C-alpha cells in the first residue's frame, strides 16, 4: 500500500467512519438508500437567486467556504472536519516534480 493510501485509510478510519456513525445516530441522511414508492417524482426545482459558484481567492479560502457550507446545512460535525480534510489534501497533493512522463502508448485526450 502506498503512503497516500495509508493516509487516506487512516483519515477514513479515524475521522470519517466515526463521524458517519454520529450523523447516522442523529438521523442525518444525505440521500435515499432506495426508491420511494410514495414519491410522485424525484425532481427538485433549482434554487433561484443564489449563485451556483463562489469566488475563492486562494487555497486558504476553501476551509472557510466548506465550514460555512456545512454549518449552513446544520452539520457542525462536518464543519469541524474542514481543516483536517484540507490538510490531508495538501499532504497527498501530487507535485509537478513527482509527475512522470506519459507513455507514448497512452492516447492523450487533450
């Protein structure tokens, strides 16, 4: 297993799995686990008047934006995870000098 896989596995085991249990115990569901025979439709009208995108001026803005989003949805447990999640992203980021050459046998799409 690679170092990245180890880090992701530890993050999952120590942060995400316990958080999922807390949210599940609280009754939080992010999406239905199966079809709803009582539902007439699954269509949800889009919200009007709110921007779809927000301006992030740099990586440091991501934590605050995630925290605000999750707090706005009433999920303080997820909001507390914003900092550690972005720290993990920094740790596993692939840097330019770590990227290898593309094999001539790989079809390049762009």
